[in-house]
């Protein structure tokens, strides 16, 4: 952020991690600006839209973390044993020298214009 401190930068993002470094935050809902101000001021308004959106974001992150934790706890013991056996049976390189090394491919670049009808 220091490199751009003297420049105007506009972020249009769902990544709420950057909001506290902003000078001005515009909160949108249904395509309209419903709140604007400094991040600290908007977060101080307990009935504000930003607080509601941040709470929803936190709730989503917690649900994802719980699902990830549940998946690690529900691993069945026989699945772990199968993985260990497979690792013990591994004797050397899988390809045994039969596969050729991948060669680098040339990138294709083109120049041109996009028709106005696309916009």
C-alpha cells in the first residue's frame, strides 16, 4: 500500500481483508451505494450494512472451517491402512524411464481488435 499512498486507487472487491487499509469505503447492496465512510466508522455502526456483510462473511468462513475439520476427523481407519500399504509397495520411479520428458511448447500470440458489438 505504501507505493500507491499518493495515488487514487479504486478497489472493487469482495475481499474484505483490504478494507481497513482504505481511506473511504463504499458499501453496495442490490447495485446501490447504501453506506460510505471510513472503515472504522462503518464498523462502529452496529446496524450498518458493512457490519452485517462482515458478520455473514465470518459465518461463511466458520462453516467452511468446520467442514474441513469434519472431513479430517471422519477419515476411516481402513482408508489410512490402504494408503500406508500403497506407500510400502512403492519400489521406484513410476515411469521406469518409459515416459519422455515434456517439451516446452511455443506460446501463440495474436494482435487485433475486438468489435464494438462485444461491449
